[in-house]
């Protein structure tokens, strides 16, 4: 049954992303045509302000507790984040971890391409240059290559989140994973799915070649009480009571060089996740027996609390202010209409703002080489 808590959460996120895309990100779209690198620098920081909103709502309004153990993050370092995909919402819950240990403006996510057409959310993700995939390697390889090369060219520090499992853990996906394990004479997993390593190895190799990778962050996420599997659970008010993250940091110098060894390395991490999660759910439901993290957060809890408070206040008042402006001033209504049309048409005609950004970068790169 739909609850007011769930409706409030979804509505707050939607209104923030919708009006934020139009009134905060929209004015900077022309900058993409002049300087893609400056456009990326500015829009990353604007999008990061919105990423704090789900963190604030989950923790301040709905009382979710976040526990982080393991290695943590070194602030500002460039990494690939690999994580088990327990629910369809893990990517959003991870922001609760990154707000404390890193910078949200660095994060990019690999997401299914259908999400880019969603008003508000999809528009902001396009502006943020998230990597949209079709989940078919033959279709995705060239796009991965173009996006990763672009980030390397403009020296964009990024932390790229990928889910090697490809999808979240459900009865159906576990059955397919078990079938794969049986066919290839592998161990059947209960708490994770067997990872797909092709995309992972390609990303790591490409970023290493572009000198844009410092480490791999292997994150295991678990929910000791309730597990909100889908957006429907959130809409029904089933918010996670606790979210546990265990972080293992692997410096790039420690990674295998060959593609085959890197694939085996990833598979070994998933075997460790299976063992770690089994111990978690069958034991005290805590990853680290010492209950300490070896690297302290880069932000104090007071600073994190102030960020969450400011985010909740700003993203509550901002949509209301934009609605008032739309009601009072016809120029604002015209700007609103034109920007919405631009967001819709560019996606249908060109395929997304991130593709236009890539095209602009290629144009300026060719002109620079000719000059």
C-alpha cells in the first residue's frame, strides 16, 4: 500500500531533479558548445548538490542508519567502484557512503539507457555525463570507449560505479546465475550473482592507459533488517533501517596487468563477497568485528549533518520558489517551456546531452590539432 512517506520521498526527489534540471542546469547548456571541459566542471558540482538530497531524506527524515567499515576512501582519488547489486536502489544508497568518505561530484554511474528519457532524473543524469548502456557488449563497447577517453582527455577525476553482476539479486536472476555456475562448473552463490567481467576489465584497462585511475574500491553492501528491493517498496514506505557498506581499497599498482588475470581477480572478489555476506547474515550482522574503519571519514559527522540539513532546507524551498516564479512571471514560463522542449527534443534527435557533449569535445580537439 502506498504511504505518505514514500510519496513524499519520490515527489521531493522528482521535483528537485525536474526544476533543478530546468533552472539550475539549463542555463549552462550553451557553455557545452563553447567549452565542454568547463561545462563538465560546473555541472558536476551542481548535480552533486542534488545528490545530497536522498541522503538527507533517508537519514534525517526516515531515520536510516549508515555503517561503513573497511578501508574507506582517500578523498579525491580516481577509482572504479565495484559493488554487489542487492537491490535496484543500491546506486542511490551508496551516496550515503560517498558523502562522508569522498566527493559526490566525482561519481559517475553506469545505468541502463532507458533511464535517460525520464523527465527530471534522466535529464540530470545526461547533464552529469553518466554512462548509459544497453547491456549488450557489442552495442556498449564503443560508447564506453568514447566516454572514458573523454574523461581522460579533460583530466576529469571520477569515481565510476559499475555493477559487474549486471542486475540486482532476485529469485529469477539467482536462478540464471546458478545455471551459469552449473554450466561452467563454478560454485553456486546465495548472496551474490556471478559477475560479468568483460566490461570491468575494459574500463580498468582504458582508465589505466589514460592515466586516470588510482584504485579500485570494492564495496559490499548489506541490509541487516529490511531490504527495499524495488522502487515500489520505497513508495510503500519501506525504507532501509540500516545500510552497511564494507570498503576494500586496491591501489592500481596492486592490480594484475593481463586481461585474463584481471578477470580472475574480479571473480575472486565476488567469492570473497559471498563469504563476507554469509558471515554477515548468519552472524552479528556487522562486517567488521572491531567495529572501526581504518581510514577516518574525510568529513566530520557535524559537517555531514550540516550538509544534510542545508540540503533538506534548500531542496524543499527551491521547487516551491520556482513554482511561485512560474505563476507570477510570463518570461519564466516561456523559459520553462523552451527548456523542457530542448531537453525532450535533443534526446530524441541526438540521443542525449552526453553525446552532444562528446561531439563538441571532438570538434574542439580536431580544431586544436589543425591549429
